[in-house]
């Protein structure tokens, strides 16, 4: 099977996830900037989650360009990733509504961790299907960011009981690490 349907389905699911997230933002009562202050935690949660979903969409898009054909294992690994990403609106709203309290922050980190694990599983499934000499295998290489991210998420989750500021800083650090475009796949596809 060609990759087009898998890409289109994934794009559609991610678009719905982002739409659900933005619909969770509540309009403040009042017309002054001061009236916006109570909505700030929800808005900041939305911004961080939007960035994460954008990173996943971007990297998924690039990764799928290395796929020559899609097999059942790739479809299931892709659905596994989409499952964890579909929980992002829920934990984003919970975290924002509760002003970055310990348990919502920890569960948010857990969803980020599981999304990262699922992405890595999809990546490994594609490499297994396409072969160790595939474009993706060459592009991924040692994958330092892919190995460092789960560690930072785990530290972030544990640090929630010490300081949610530390946890938030770690979640933001991982996002910033991935926000810098990864040229490895683009480079391999061009060659």
C-alpha cells in the first residue's frame, strides 16, 4: 500500500486534535487585558501543546516521505502514535484549568513521554519494514535527541513533586530541542 492514505489520515487526526484544543480555550468575560489574566494558564498550555503537535506533524511528514510502502505493522504503529497524541487536548485542558498543579503536570509529561515512545516505535517499525539500509535508517543514525527526550520527560515527571516550574522548563526544553528543524531526513531524501 502506498503511504498517501496513512499520511492523509494522520494529517486529518492531527488537525482535529488541534481544533479540539483551541475549542477548549474559553473567552473571558470582560473587555480589558486584565480580564485575560485568568485565561493565561490555559493559553500557555495550549501554546506548548500546539508547538508539540506541530513538531510531531512536521517530523511525521518528513518521516513518511522515506516510506516506500506501508504494511500492517506501520499502520498499527501509526495508530498507536495517534492514540497518545489524541490525549493531548485532554491533558492540556486539565493542566491549564488547574494552573499547572502537580498531578496534571505529571500526567501531561506522561502523555508527552508516551507520545515520544510511540513515535520511536513507529520509526523503528518503518526501519524494520524498509530495511536497515533505508533512507530513514540512514537519516536517524544515532538519534541523540530521540534518546535524550524520554530521559528529560521522565525527569520532568518526577520533578513535578519538587517543582512544577522545573517540570515545565524540562517540557519546554524538549520542545525547543525538537523545534530546531531536523535536516537529517531532508538531506537523505534529496540524495
